[in-house]
């Protein structure tokens, strides 16, 4: 499969991208290189090779959720620069 300018126009339309003439040519070349590379990969004999599902052998180490002592509200708000009776006061960031 070869990529041409009409295919680039379709891809650009679907992905809401705009290319000028020079960028179209670069994109055609780049996508054709990628397709050539994938075609070469298809020639590799993968018989007996297990599929790779993770990049490493590491396994997540999870801990059990346990209820523990919590920080009292008064103590948590003790050093807050601005506060009311129940919460921190922060400047408005969304108009």
C-alpha cells in the first residue's frame, strides 16, 4: 500500500489537520517510510515467539487499604494562610 496526496487529504480531514503543499509532501514521504518498515516486519519469522504484553517483568506491589488515624480538621487548618471554619480558602482560578 502506498500513500498518496489524496490519502493524506482524507487523513487530514478525519483528524482535523491542515497541511500546506510542502507539509503534504513530507507527510506522504513519512507515512510511506512507516508502511515500508511495517512491511519489512511482516517478513520476520515470529513462529514460537510469545506476544509481548508488558515491557518489563515488574509486577505492581499493592498494599491493603487500612483505616488509620486521621488528621483532625482543626489541626489540619492550623497553619493555613486562609481558612474558614471547615476548609482552606484559595484564590479563584476559573472565571
